[in-house]
C-alpha cells in the first residue's frame, strides 16, 4: 500500500514546495480579516468587518462557514503575524490529506490506482488554488476523506470508520456550505450497498446537522442567520440573476473539460455517434458566444463528459460506476443552482469521480492515461507560475511605496493582494464617495475592482506605475483576458492564451488646484476635480446621482450671485427637503413639491474667499436592489448663476 501512496503524497508536496512564498491573493485577505477578528472573538470569526468594493460589510454573510478563518486564526496566534512561507507550509496538510484520500478511493474504484490518484491531483484548480489560503482545497481534502472513510465503513460495516467519516463530514460542513451535498451523494452509496444500516443513514446527515447547528448558534448569539445575510447579499448585488446563472453554467461546463486533460477525456467518454453529435452541436452553440477555440472546444468536451455521466446513471450498469457518475453529475447540477461566478475551483469536489471514471474507461489505453497526465501536470504548473507572478507583482509594487506610506496618507483603490500589502504598510482602503484631499496618494489597479473617486478640489499627478506581466502566455485573469478561472464576469474560457498585461497599478499624488468653474455641470470634463464627496460617477453623459449629502468646490463669483442646483426627483425617491450651504452657512432650505425636475436657487451670495465650499443636503435617501449606493436625487448642475444665464430646461 505504501509503495503506491508515497508517490501520491510526494506529488502533492512537489507541486506546493516551489510556491511556498506565494503572495497573498484573491480572497485570502477576507479570510485573514476573520482570523484577526478571532483573536478577540474566537467563537465568531465571521463577525469581522472590512471594506469590500468601497463599502463596509460584515463577514457574517460570507459564503463560507468559519473553519478556514479558525485555522488561520490558530496560525496567527502561533506566529504572531502573517508570514507567507509558514502559512503555506501549514496548508500542506490539506494537500496531503487530499492525496491520501484520493489514493484510498482510487484503490477502491479504479484498476489503476496510481494513475487515478495523480489524475485527481493534477486537476489545474487543485495545482493552482492549493497555493492560496482560501477554503477550496481544505474543502476538497475533507470531502475526499469523508467519502473514502464512509465507503470503507459501509463496505466493512465498521462503526469506527463511520465515526471518522462523520468527523470529516463535520469539518467539510464548517468549511463550505456545498458540503451539504455529501448527504445525498453518500446516501446514494449507502442505498446501493447497505440500505438497511441505520447508523449509516444517521451519519450521512452530519453535514446538514452541523450547518444547521452553526446557523442556530449564530442566530442565538447575534439574532441573525448567516445564510439569510448571504441571501441578502445575493439580492443586493444581483448575483442570482438569469444572466449570471447562464454564464455560470457555460463556464463550469468549460472547466469540466479540464478536470482530465481534454484529449484523454474524449478517449474516455467520447464513445458513441449520438454523443459526438451532441458535442458538435455544443461546440457550434459555444462558438456563437465566444469564437475562440479554448471556449467552444472546452464546452464540447464538457458536454461530452456530462453525457457520459448521465448515461452511466440511466443505464444502471456497474454499481461502482453508477455511484461515481451520481457523485459527479449530482455535484455539477447543484453547482449550476448554488453558484453564480463559474469559477474553476468550484468543481474541485468532483475531480475525483471524473478521474476515477476516466481511469476505468482507459484501462486498455494506459499509455494515453500517462500522456494525458503529463500534459495536465505541465499545464497546472504553468498556470500556477503565472498566478505566482501576478500576485507577486502587487507585493513588489507595495514595497516600493512603503516609504511614502510612512509620511503620507495612502488610499488603496483595489482589492486582493494589492490591498493586503499596502494595508500592511499603513495604507487605507478607499471608501465609495471618499473625499481624497491634496497631499494624499491614491493607488489604483485597472483590474482589481477600482471604484470611482473624487479628488476634493485637487488634481492627480502620476507618482509611480507598474505593469504586471507574466513570463508565459497563459492567463487566469488579466486586463484583456476572457477567462472564467476566477469569475465568469471576465469571460467564459477556462483560461486564456495571450501576452497582454495582467494588470497596471498606479500611484497618484493629489496636488492642490483651484476650482475653475463657478457653475459646475455634472458632465464637465473637470467635474471630478471640483467634487469633494457625495456625487457618484457620471451616467448617460449628463447627470450624477447624489447621496444624502454632497460637497463641491466652486470658484467664487465676482459679485453676489444666486446659488443654484438643478435636481431631478424620480418617482421612487423619498427626498422632499433640500438645504444648501456655502462655507458652512445655510443659504437656502426648501420643501420640494414632488417628483420631477426642480431648479432650486438661493438669494444672491458673495463668498468671502476665492473658493466656495458648497454643501447640498437632503432629508431622506433610499436604496434599490442590485445597487449598493445610498441614493438621494439626480443632479445635473450646481453653482453660481445669474438667472439670465440659466440653461433651458431639458
């Protein structure tokens, strides 16, 4: 047994060791926020608060239960700070656990255990995402361990192994909500083999019981269910719309093609003329969405794999193959319903059954198994290298700005590792509507979800810029990459092949500049330099929504002049009272009659200095589903204007 197991463990370690210095990436920063909060509130790491896309949010609605945050909290307590190499070294335990469990399943279900195990571990998402501090590989490890132990317990009627399986299921349930799918999948195996074993049925419900208990615990502690908060986020950000679900389905099908190297998958699952016809039709449909072969070829192979899985269940052949097919197709069907981003890592729990079925199908073509395995390993390592270079680029750029962070306020307009490393140097995340003042620095990424901001009367001057590239023409994510590796919002391809920049990051110093306009139309080219706060980005080239309070800087008029604001109140906006201030002194407060266009003008005003600070304030605001902003009214212009110079009403 050890002769076959040791190569699997060695492989899991070898693909990790070159990347132990992997920079903080992706969602690592949010799990680390939970770990930091756990130092003061160990039972509730997901009660952490952090900035996400310019908004302060609570981690209680995070799509993962607390295990990963707890594990990171333990590492933080032991190490005293966050260090890449020790943390990634600790995470090796999950890759090794996945390797051992995959080997146990391969010995049970495959005629070629070594090849089947390595096929499972060579899935590109396992090779790449195992170098992060996210929850995906821990989930895969617990999922495979639970399945291997449960299968062995059922086969042997062992209560001891059943308890171990239930423990692994509990850990999986505390790692990710999708662990609830273990209940029907393992229940299916129990129904096949020992449907009268009541202890087995009780154990199979462990994920449901654990997630339910955690939800109840949070409800009693805080008065809110984490799942309900998560559902609220889905509604707020529109994540479960039909458009997102269709993109999720297309991207996941394309990723499915790469769980086993596509040519090997075609040899394993492409038997039968009808199945090939379906794959060709899928390729034609895919070409209409994205003509690049990486997408439509992957979509065709993914459909081919799905058709084989469905066929195995429909024909009810060998019990083992039926179980593996049920595991894979059951998880995939649930992924279409549960997920919205179409990320490659979502399919990690079904890498094992697809690899096991492929190894059974290729029993007479062993050479192609090893050829496909070698190609898959090379691809996975190449993608991991590109991934390393991307996140390391943020780390290096943050280090060059460390001296500036010591003497100036630095705002971070981006997410992911860029934000983590700049925050480590003393930077602050930029809030939506944040007023950036002269003398401060803004670091922006073109890729990492930058948000619009205003310069508070200043002008940005380039201070430093870095173009992040990769040594290989593969892209998991990038400025022009149309890859769904992380999210289908970027594209539908499983990865991309191009040499364009991964990202461009820039640091800009805000320098003081006097306002040029007495009257500021919202579509003025220089409007952003005179808006201090409270007015959002330009829409339709002519207006901006404002929050409950907005501030702009204007050039003072030469003689007393009325201050005027042109606003439009939509039907669903509750604002009815508006107040105007100049340099802190109220110049007008008026009740607006109702929805429609209103021109609000004060008595003539003469500010004392060359620059006037104008504040617009409303009595009420509102929010709409899918829009996280605080909304008041629509503004088309504000400033000092003589009645004779007033523009006509639209």
